[in-house]
C-alpha cells in the first residue's frame, strides 16, 4: 500500500490508523485511502484492540427489548448512537433468566467489549450477575445498586403533565385513576420508576386541589383489565375523565366506553402513558405521555462512552396530543 501511494510505510500506517497528528497533506491521505481501496485492505480490528486496549464495540444486554415491538426504540436509538461513534453494538437477549444473563455477560467480556448496557423492557431494578466487571456499565430503563450510571424517563414530571392536560382541558371533576389504588396496594412495590409516576400524579392533583372519585387497582396493566375495571365502574357511575396508567389499560377502557355508548372525549376524556404504536390508530386517537425510548437508547451509548459520566440521568417524556381530550385547536 505504501509503495502504491508513494509514501513510507510509517506514513501509510499513521494515516490508516487515524492518527490526528500526522502532519501529512490531504493529498497523501487521499492516496493512501485510494491504495487501500484498490487492494481491498481491511484493518485487523482484533490486533488493533491488543495495542490500543479498545475494541470499539459495546454490548447491549436486555431482557425482552429485542423481541418486543414496544421497547424496540431503545435498540434503535442505541444503534444510531453507536454508529455515529464508530462502534459496533453486540445485542444479547436473556429473557430475564439469571443463567442466560450470566452467559451474556461472559460472552460480552470474552469479546473484549469496551462497555456494557443493561436494558429492561419495563423500568425496574435490573439483576446484574455477580461477575467482576472492570469496564463501564450503563443501566438503561433500569437501576442497579452496583452501577450508578443510568438512563431513565422522567416519570415524575410525566405524571404531573398527565394531570395538567386533563385540568387545563376542563376535566377537573369525576376523574378516575385506572390501574392503581394506593390503599389496596400498600406494601406492594412495582418499580422505582413507576413509583415516581404515581408521585407526580398525586402531587399535581394535590397542587390543584383535586381528588379522584375512584382509584381502580389491577396488577397487570393489560387491555382485558382496563375493559373489566371500566365496565364495572360504569355500572356504578359515569366518570368525566379517566387517567389510565398505560396505553394497554386505555385500550380496554375504550372498548367498555364504546359498549356503553359513551363518546370520547365529549362524554369521557382519557389520557394515558407510553405512546404504544396502537395509540395513534384508536379513534379518536389517544393522548398519551410518551416514553422517549430512542432518545434513551442514544443517551445510554453516549454516557457509556463518556468517561466523565458517573451518575444517572432522566429524560423528559414528550406529550403526544390526540383527540381523547378536548383541546382547542388540536385536531385528531
């Protein structure tokens, strides 16, 4: 390659390895890269990593993120950030099984990755195998007592925003909370992140002097639970608004309201969380506080590669306005 470019082997080597201080001309750089292309040269990444102690690769270890559409934005964001940083990302799925998590960490370490991202489909404390890990670690959509650098959605402000949306649209009476009842669930713990969502909702309700007329508890926030709870509620009273703790509960509430011939938002307004893909297909569309999955994935890679990152960060949850609440100037 050096002969073809008309340069010394030292000069060609400095250009190919990306040395920033070569002091060689742009023409010399162009000749070396042209020679490399014509000869089909590819650098030996494994050999380079032995010299630099960097493989320019990271591992993304998750429970169900890769196999569910709901949280796939975490991977899309992480992949984009890794590509921009000229890193390769190894994706490993564990199904939440401890034995597979140990295997995934060992496989990543065997490949000498520069850092590990542990990701969870739903925000929670993440199990990290008790293995010696001397490279940077970031918790994505989760927390760990061992590793303080994390990326989470700002659930507290998201909870407050959901209440603000209803209140500013005039929905301040006969409001129902669907999915949680603090008294019935006393002593039960969902996750630190979801606890912040509850706290944001309650603090904003209190700040506005509001109270729920009913708080309907269920452990699994799925459409069938949303349907059954809303159907039972409608036999007792008609709510003015329902604050659903996730979009899946809201899907079920939509069905129960339709069966009762109640129109959204004219009879009952709804606001929810997550911005599941189906939220945009409901009619009217579901107003929801979105989980910023792609932004979180990007931030996880950026913090992993930032040697100054030592603490966790929270990203804002965007508001997605659709037709399930009355708002002037907003079309469904």
